[in-house]
C-alpha cells in the first residue's frame, strides 16, 4: 500500500484551509485518511503552518511520500530538515517567509511615509554629528600647527642668542 503525505481541503470557496494528512495514494483528495499531521492556512498574513513534527518525521521514516506542496510545508515547519538530519545529511533549517504586504493599502503607505521621515531625521542628525566632528578635528589641527610654529620661533630665537 503506497502512503502519501498530502493536503486535504477544508472550508468554503475562497476561504480554503488545508489539513496535512497521511493517506493511501488511491483514496480521494478529501476522503478517508490514516492520520492528521497538522494544518496550513494560506489566508493569514503570513500563512499559518502548524505541523506535528514528530508524527511527520515518523511517517517519513516509514516511507510515506509527500506531494510537492506538502513537502514545501514540511520544509517550512522544519520537519523535512529534521528527517534529513536523522539520515545523516547536513541540512540548514529555512527561515519563514516575510509577510505579504499589499502595496495599495493605506495603512502600508502610511507606515512607509513614517519610516522615511524617521530615516530622514536620523540622517540629518548623523550629518550634523559628522560636521561637528570634522570642525573639531580641524580646530585641533590648527591649534597643533600654531603651537609647533611658536616652539620653532622660540628655538630660533635661542639659537640666535647663543
């Protein structure tokens, strides 16, 4: 009996959620399944993935073949990397994706404006600090030059007197 890890649809049209299940390869998509491993909700921002990693790893050890989408979800949850690590392979654990942002939303545009204003204020403060540091360095150099000139004049006078 071929066993697959795949997604089973739940919910109404346009508001689908998915269960990650272990099922016989011959059973229908939303039909009878052997065990429920977790769920995936693409409607949330960012998408919600909740997988029982221990169950998933045990089924992968038993030979269950994940579908393409189920494999991606297992990678996001860390179950895939843990299973590969138990086989002795060196695998890096992926980071979750960044949240999706609609560019047309008013809230997003407002926060962008605020962050650009904050960045502009910070850069002007940094520029002011840099210019004051440059002025301080220049004045220090001028003072050092004047003192060396005074010392050299004193030495010249001493030599003339001798």
